[in-house]
């Protein structure tokens, strides 16, 4: 994979004279000009609504939306009718937590290190919430999972790849065990879909959620995959125009999915841009992207892991952490690390609790700094990051 060639597709590098080092990819990635062009094409050539009006502009929009849905479906190995467009991963997860008719008194089983998007919706749901404890190694404890997987668990809802540690759960085994127990499984794929090949049919997962803006797509587009029988049983989060077949003064008949869950005018340019992002990732290849990120993470880890003032959040082994490098420096607040990285080296990293407060609070850690890599990042950028972190340690650490 030629990261230098890839970089020429990203206007940010040109506008910043290549000076910015963007390592906040787990939050949002940059967008290539192919995605921006696809979005602009919508606004310039057919800026109408889809699925309603029958004039020529609207027809083009409807066709482009169908096309984008088909591209995402083939990227994930599923049928287009099982994909619902939402505004982000958070909304996708909320649709299930709020809309599925879970049995009263039953439970959801999550890990103890979920992003708030797969935590808050369950806190305010009507079912009980149980957690699988993760050991200090940071690696999913399958025996602990099985111990918690009792008859009362109606759904296992878990982060596929963790946004703080970068670890990935053994999804196939988790799903098989849950199905043997009669439980549904939803995966929060926000950090896995952008970084590894996902095959939903092979996984046999019941529901899967992610955001396009973490994988070169526009902001404000999320996706929910769900099997047919689940889409049929589930109530939509919002109702209104476009989602219904007919209404009278007292009742409503919803359209079949995905329209049932897509009431109101959609983010058409965003969905069309998402199709272009999928084209871009497909052309590069997900296996190549995964290998590239792992190479960068291995390089950074090998240079910083023996520095006694630096703590890498477990596991230290980089091959277990996707493109995520989370760390602390003795005596320095994580926000200060991020601020200094930005100030002296124009390196953009994330700091704080990464919307995973229970993880940090339960372990008594006051947040961490996180560098997260993607396909356009280079070894030279990583070398500058290593030098910057070492400078911070020398200058400010206890
Ligand atoms: C693991 C995980 N789940 C869910 C989300 C929420 O994604 P969004 O803000 O796009 O809804 C994030 C965002 O960082 C995440 O990392």
C-alpha cells in the first residue's frame, strides 16, 4: 500500500502544506476528494429528495441512494434491504435498545468497557444490564462471558473493537455461544468496520452498527444492519413522512424496512458520499489497511514501550490493538499531552476518557492520550510522534 500516493487524494494535506499529522482517526477520519466530489455532485447536479417525488432529479437521488446501499451491503456481505441509514452509530444502537420488544425482566450483557453509545441506551432501557468484567490484561475473558451468559440474557450487545484499548473480541465465538443460549447479539462495529474485513453473513450477527465518518465517509451518516425478523419486530425510533405506507386519523401502517426506519428527508449527499468512501476502501483493500495500521502501531510501540515514564494501556502487544495506541505519561494530564503534541508538532491526538467513563472510573485512571492510525499515515509521521512524546517525557514528566 502506497500511503504517499493515497495522501494526494486528501485535500487536507495540501491545505495544511502537509504539516498536520492527523492521528485522531478513531474519532473521525479525513475524507478523500472522491468522497467530497460525490457529495458536491449531489448538491450541484440533482439536489432533490429521494424516494418521494417522481421528477428526473428526484429519480437520480433515489437511484444513487440505492446504489450506496448496495455498495455497503456488498462491502459487508449482506442484503441491501437489511441496512438502515441513520445519523451515526449511536443512533443505530439506540434504535435497537429502544425499539426491540425485549422480554420484561430479561437482561442485556455488555462488556465493562463500552463506549457510552452502547452503555447509556441500556441504562435507560427497561431491561437489566449485566457486564462481563475485563481483566487487567485488557483482553476479553471468554470464561467470564460464559459465566454471565444465563437464560435471562435476551441480548448480548458488545463493542467489537474497543476505542480505548484497541482490542477486538472473538466475535464469532461470542455469537455462537449467545445463539446456543437463545440470546440475540448486536455488535458495536464503530472501530472494527473501518479497519478490518467484516463479513456479516459469516459472523451470523443479528445486529451491527457503525458510523461512516470513521471510515472516510461524511459526518452524519450511520448504518444499522439487522436480520429480517428483527427489523419486522422492532419499532422505529422516529415516525413520519417516507416511513409509512398509509395513515388514517388513528393508525399507521409502516412500510417494510429499511424505509420503516428512515422517516423524514435523509442526508442524501452524506449517503452518496458514503458510497464513494466504500469504493475507495474497497479499491485499497481492507486486509492491506489492517496490515498498514498494525505496522505503524508496532513501530510506535517498539520505540516507546520501554520508556519507564510511559504507560501503554494494556495490552502492550501492538498486534492486539488494531490502529490504536493509548498511553499516559507520569505526572502529566492527558489533555496536556494532546495540547503539547498539537502545539509543538501539529500532531492531532485525542485525550480524556474517550466517552468510556465507566472503564476509566472503575480502574481509577484519569483518562489517557490516544493516537489512532489510518491508511494515509506514514512511518515518518510516527517517528515525529515518537520524538515528540520523548521530548514531553524529558521536559515535563516526574
Ligand atoms: C466504540 C465506539 N462506539 C460508538 C461510537 C459512537 O460513534 P458515533 O459518535 O459516530 O455515533 C464510537 C465513537 O467514537 C466508538 O468509538
